[in-house]
């Protein structure tokens, strides 16, 4: 770990620690998006059970994957924003 810290210092990367308030905010954001992802999964599964058309099922699967990617990228962006706050 010390070697990595030294390499970071030489590269000009400063070491920042996450505060307790940031940890709490990050945990809240993660919980929120965990619930959103679970909701999207439940809705997707119910739509898939109701559909028998292969094309419609493929479209539903694509939509579900897009929604997951969007939610995951929103989560990552919000966490990064919280970590950058000082």
C-alpha cells in the first residue's frame, strides 16, 4: 500500500478520504438505486410472463437492459459527485 501511495504522490494524485456524511449519502443513493433496479426487474419479469410474442419479448429485454444501464450509470455519476464534494 505504501508503494502505491508513493506512486500516486509522484504522479500528482492527492489522497482524499470520504467523510462520514459522504458515506451516509452514498449509502442512501445506493439503497435508492438498488430499489429502482429491483422494481425494474420485477416489472420486466411480469411483462415477460405476459408476452408470448418473440419479437415483443426481445424488445422488452432490450428495454430492460437499457433501463439497467441508465440506472447504473446514474448511480455511478451520483456517487462520484458525492465523493468529489469536500
